[in-house]
């Protein structure tokens, strides 16, 4: 069974840092582009960042560029999102996602259950 | 303000047909980029419903269909069921933004 599970969420003050992790199982991790999407409370979906299978290509939305860093460890079937300089508007449920194709044009065919990040003083 | 525009809400009675529109521009849908649709039942993660404009993943009933024309796309749901009550999002790519983009979402209420 294909599965993605996020961890590492929580409450952090504005300007603080947090690291999200995603553990994958049930598929050949190293073959897929992966990423993160988020959903602010009561709001719609927003793409955050993608990373290619070999980590050679990274795409990030303008809203997180320079603050968030995506990375992966193919040996451990693990994806991470290092979030620095957090802002109140980064408060959201963060989803770990798998891309069907290695492209920014692709759709997200597998989603984790999501993890909550709250940025508040 | 989303680049892709969806109606905030639609509704229909069980058994009826509803459509949800997703309107873009010449930088995204009008530039021939594929549109994908997701269903999100409240409190759960989204799941892909339609990909590549009109393709259904295995397990998605054929009551759900998608289409794309010019600068817009549509999701149609026929034979509406109570369990279809959810939020629906369209997604595409925008070449001016160099970004994956979502519509603002549409809440479907089954009366």
C-alpha cells in the first residue's frame, strides 16, 4: 500500500524554524519527484515545493523561496522541509505529496494525511 | 486571489448533474497546460479525481468527468450522491509565474 506520513509539525513563534519530515512506503521512492503542498485554515490548496528524484532539480513557490528548503534521502525513503524565518501566514496543514510525473506540470497522485504548523506569538 | 477562478459553491439534489468551472488565462489553461481536479472531503487529505483534463484514476466512478476548452476547464458530476459532498479544486501550471497553481476551491453541497 502506497503511503506517505508527515511528522514534525507544531507551534512556533514568528521568525522561528521548524523541520518537517515525510516517511514513504509502498513504492520505489527514488523513482519519483516528491514535494509539499499546504492549506491555510479555511483556505484553499497551495503548492510549496518539489524535488526531483535525484535532488538535482528543485522548484519552490515565490512565497517560500529563500526561507524553506526541501531535501530528500533516497536511502531512507525520507523527504524533508526545513522551514526558516516562519511567518504567521505560513500557518497551515502541510501535505507530503508524490508527483505522477517528474514535472512541475504533473499532478499529485499520492497525499499524506497532513501535519499542522502553527506560527504564532 | 487565485489565478484559476472557481465558483465558491455549487449545489444539487441527489441524482442531479452539477458542473464546476475553472477559469484561467493564456498563461495557464489557455496555453494548453493540463488541468487536474482534486476532491477533498472535510477533515481529510485531497485525492486526485481527474488528471490530464479528462482522465480518471482507477477507482474513480465514471460519474465524474472533466473537460477543457480555451482558457477554462470543467468538472461534471452526474448522478449526484450524498458522499460527493466535498471541496473540489482544479490545478494547472502557469508559465508566467513558473508555478503550479490551484483554483480557490468549490464547495459542493448535496441538498
